[in-house]
């Protein structure tokens, strides 16, 4: 990207010095606010490219340091994120995955062609046991995506029994394969993208299939399944309306997929080489998720006013062209500060609808799309998006606290705009208030003044995610271009807290 001249920077600084401060009001007196479900910070792992093989799993005999076959470096990095839930095995792969191919001795497991993603040969060495044991190591809930597109009711029903039953033929088979106690599996997706790669179905037809499949997926030994219907792609409100009418409260959750993508035909743009206009346009597309969510929620509220059905945005994130020289169909893309901005701004949207959104799963956890980690052989780097997730950990499971912000809007296209400053706040179980602030502006460094309804701040500390340029990224030859640092620019005043926001920065404050 083109760098600003010294003269332009001087003019920008002069403007910032005379601009009115942005007023942020924290409505900490507000009551009956929703809990921000930890699962909103969920992850997604698919048999796609090197997400599983080489990303999460290398096998017990690998020269790459591992713990029972799981990469040690990746395992420790993901533990630090406090991942609440992990979705698997897809994605499009889920509706071609037959779970029996991934159990038993690895040398006996059949191979298959991964026809969705590059024609890669899948050896099934990472299957049910490997995934559920990984979830136990990470301390997260497993989210299983069941095969409806090419599978059968019996197949999915027996998979649930295999995983969760304490006795019976499926439990005995599991025990023979090395797992005595059943796992706890809460989340079950009944198909994936059934309108597309999961079967190209009509919503009426899928609704009937859901009712049939969900009926035979039983609860065993106190394990209570949270059954998720395969919901719409972004603007398909008819799909949501039909499912609410035809399935209703037979589903516990309804999924939604939304990607910040330039377009599905032709070039999606480079992940690292982009103009200023492309930067703002990407943020505008990402934030269009809010009116999309709002319309789906309006349909849900009309059909389910008691809000018994949760909305799960179980695929979201940026989608750019694959990096040159990588395998076609493996969706490997780099990850810059622009991606971190998308993540942080999207978190703010999810928080605002925490009374209906019960989960979100970014795509994907390793080496695919907007990944947390990138790996190459025995090397690993943490992406800017990883650091954004780390910065927002205090909001997991906290109570949402409403805020107001006087920041103006920047028009980025004829129909899309973004806030010049975005704010979200929550109170954790210990009573500490956390406030996250995003300044997406590349040129402006505004001062913000934070006031409160009741809180009289005595102490404030902060951390910041910032880089020299918005296209900065971490790579194997430069692993720390982008990272978390302490932020000491917030000061307590007579009326609250004041701070100056560096351009293109993400800050989380802890206030007591």
C-alpha cells in the first residue's frame, strides 16, 4: 500500500489535534442484559488443505514435536485462546464423510478422494477418537457436523450412539477401539449447507429430512444433544422462514453462514496486496453481517418469541484468493491486520445480539481462510486474527454492557458504511469491566472520552493490537511483525477515562 507523505501526516496530526473528542458512554447501570456466550468465540476445523493434517495433527510417529499425534506448538497456542467449542469435520466435507472410515486401527482405515477440496487423498487417520480427544485436551465442547447429504439416518444415529452411549453394540465397538467411557457431545449439526454442497436441497425438503434425522439422534446416559438445523447463506431469508415454519422448536439452533468476500465469481482479491479503498470495502462487507443478522433474527422473533432457538453463525470470516504457489482448492491465505480488524468489528456485532446468538465459528482454525495459526513443517506462526481472539478473551461468558458512541460513519460504498470508532463492553463474574475499542481509520488518531452511569474508575490497564501498516502480517521469516503489547495511554479523569487511539488499532481496557 502507498505510504503517506510527511506533509500529509503532518496535516493529519494537526487535524487530530483540533478535532472534537469522541464521547463514549458506558451504560453500566443497565439491567437484564444477556450473557455473551463463550461459544461466540468458537472455532471451525475441516478436512480441507492442511487444516487437520499438518495443522492440528501430525501423527504419533512424526518428527514434529507432538502430544499423542497433536502438534505441541499448535496445541499450546490454542489452549491459550481458551477455545470454547470446535466444529468438525466440515463444512462441505461433512456431507461426504462416513464416520466408520475414521475408527479402528489406522492401517485398516479406507482412503477416499476429498472431491470438495483439491482432490486430496484422505487417509482417515484423523477420525472420531482423534477429534473428541483433541477437544478434551483443549477443554472445549465438540460440535459434530453430521452427514445428511450422502449419509443415512441409521449412520448418523449410530454415530451419536457410538460417541455417547455407555452400553450396547455401538458402545462395545467404541470400547474395542480404545475408549472405555463415552464422550460428552453437546452440539450436533444435522447437515451442512444443505442448500448447496450439502445436497442442493429446497428448504421444504431439507425441513422434512431434518425432522427425520433429528428424531433418531437420541440422548444417551444423560448426554443432551443440542441439535442444529442447517441454516441459510447470508441473504437467503426464505430458507430461514421455511425452516422456522416447518421445523420450529424441533431444532435447538439454526445456523447462518456469512463471509466477508468480494464476490464468489472471479478474483476475491489478495489477502496481503490491497489498496486503501479495498481495505475499507472489506470492512464494509464484513459489517453488513449486522443487517443480515437483524433480518434473520426478526424472522426468528416472529416465529419463536420465547427465543428458545439459538442462532449460530457457524461459518464466518474473510475469504480471499489462495496464496500464489499453494495448492488449488486448499484455501491457504495469509492474514494481515485487516483480518484482525474484521474479527474485532464482527465480535462487536455478535455482542449486540447476544440474546439470540449462541455460537459463532470462524473459518478456520489452521492454514485455511482466516486462520488462527499457520504452519510449515515444524514451524508455526500466530496470525493477527489469533491475537484479536486473544485480546477479546475477557468477554467470553461475561455480561453484555450497553454503550453509546458519538463517532461518525465512513461511507465505503454506495450502500455500506463503517463506524470511525467502534466500542463494546462487558462485566465479568468478578465484577471487572472490560471495554474494547476499535479504530479502523488509517489516518485518524482520535481522542475518546469515556464516561459511566455509576462506575467511578480507580484503576485502568490495557492491551493493544497494532502494526506499522494495515497490510502487516506474520510469516515464518518474521513471526512477530504483529502482536499484542501493553497499552498505557488510558488515563483516569474527573469524568471517567480518556485515551488517544492510534490509527488502525484494537484496544481492550480492564477497568476497576
